[in-house]
């Protein structure tokens, strides 16, 4: 690949969000001359090196799956000291960076090989060089609405104060669905290209790329990745992602699980599931969030704007070309049934805004029943989890949910009503012979 003049990009982690969103979008712009990424997967790193820094992503569109190739990527293994130092040098030269890791909890993992250490060392090396005053942004893509603040709080104390005003950490709201497929039969059936020749994994993502980011405060900074949308206040949009997109994604998955549908796209042809999801999305999540955020005047938080958002997502969530597994979407039931998470978090907001979330209650009931069915796959023991769905009654449901929720202000205020709505959902599922 010929060298192109422009910005330098550095990424932490080579999962699907990094490889098929941030790095892919950076490459497409033609605004960058170098791409450096650090990871710990030596087999993946060697596969890309054998392929001269090229990799392929599969893009699920409504009517087909396309392939796209990214070229000229340098991958480094952070657990190998010499390679970590080479990546640190790339950080020093980079003015657009992105962390795309499983969790904000991993920022400091690995000592000298940690994200915090590599980033701080790279920035500190700018002192006394032409890059000392170079404005730099760091996207944080860990699905946490305080990721930028959390990373900044760990990095800023490790770098000279003179650098602080030139480095800004940005939060992101990423509504793009993506995944890595390693099952050879699925790869063959869908006709997917693997990440690199001979490497048994494929990246499959939807084409959606309208990513929201924090407002950039650095004077005269011009982003290389131009497609992203800056917002003055990201919190309302983060809530729309969690209490809209994520909530309905989970609701559809749990209803589909009770009907033994293996992939999300099968729900598209089930009128009952889709109507339940539509009512929960528009009449409950939508009614609550538009009332709560009407003050900001964004088109999303109007009745028409939110309905359009919902209808678009119902199509995207059930895109057959995504091959989105019901089991994958619904996994980690206890976390997703948390009082501040997608289902009950949305129900709390609905109640606060005067809406009665009966359809979300059906989704929560389905999640509880799905958890009972899949108790063997849970990461931790739930003391009050019934052995079978038929053992669930209102009292045992209350004990189960209170165990998951713990002591929280929303439980003290709305716990009884949330339990009642969930029990109504269980009874409705049993009436329909779904449970």
C-alpha cells in the first residue's frame, strides 16, 4: 500500500468494534497515513502480519453481505516488551486514538503492558518534541457512559500537566451490531471471508455507522474520522441506546428463546414478538425518554423521531444477514436483569415518567424464564433461582428479583410494582403457552 499523507491512528484492542468500525472508518477516509494497533492475541497478530497488514470484514446489509478489506495495519503484541515500546512510539506520533476493550475495568490490567501505561508513556514522550502541543483525541468505546472520564482519571496523573489541555478523551454511543464468528460451518454457510487467509475467524458487522461522540473542545481540531456525530451532551443518547436499542434487543431475544428460535432474524416472522417489541419500544421506552429529554430539542426525542428510530432498529435487530444468535444476545441474564440495566432500568424510567411498562414486563418475565432454562450457563450461582419454570410463583419471583437487584433506591421506590408487572408478564406468557 502506498503511504498517504495525513493523520496517524493508534488503537487498543482488535475486536470487531475496533477493526470493523473505528479502524475501518479511519481507513475509508483516506485521511490517515499510518494505522497501529496493539492486542494480546499472538495468533491473530501473526495472521495479519503474514497477510501484510491486510484484513477483511463482512458487512451485513439488508439484502446481502459485502466484503471490505483494510490494508496497511501494523499490529503489536503488548505482552512482548520490544513490541510494546514500538507501539508506544506510535502513540507518541498519533493524534487520533481509540480504546475498544471488553470493559473499562481492563484499562489498568497488565502493568507496563496496560492501556493506561502504554498511553501515558506515549504521551509523555512528546515532551520536548514537535508533538508536545499536538492536539489529540482518544475515543473510548467500552460501552460505559463514563469511559472517557474513567480513562482520563487514570492517565492524566501520569503525564505532565502541560499535555492535559491538548489531550481529550471522548465518550461514544455505538449502536452498531457486530461480532466475531469462529464456527467453520457458519462461516461457510454464510459465505463469509475470514479475517485473514487461513485464520479461522470472521468479522460480521452491520453497515450502520452513525456513531455519536462527545463534543470536541480542542481548538481548531479537525477529526480524521469525519462520519461520527458530535453531541454537546451524550447522556440522553446513551440512555436511548441502553433503554431503547439494548432493551428491545434483549426483549426480542428472550421472547425468541422461549419459542426456541436460534437466531434473532426468526423473530421477524413472528407477529406476536414483533408487536410486543414495537409497543415496548414506542409506547413505553419512547414515551418515557421523549418526556424525560424533550428539553434538549433533539429530533430523536420527539414522538415522530423516536418512532422512526424504533422502526429502523426493529428491522436492523432482525436482519437475517447478521446471523445474530439468540443465545448470544440473551447471555448473562443476571446482569441484564439488574435494576439499572436494559429491562428494569427502562421500566423504572417509564414509571417515573407516568407510563406503565406492561410489554417490557413481558420481556422481563421472559428473561427470568430464559434464565431458569439456561441456569447451567450462568456465571454465578443465584440462590433463589427455581429449578424449573413451573416452580416459579409470585413469592419466589419476588425473592429472585430482590436477590439480583440488591438494595437500591429504585427498588425501594418501585420494587413492588416492578415485581407485579413481571408477574403479570409470567401469567401472560403462560396463558399464551409460551412459558
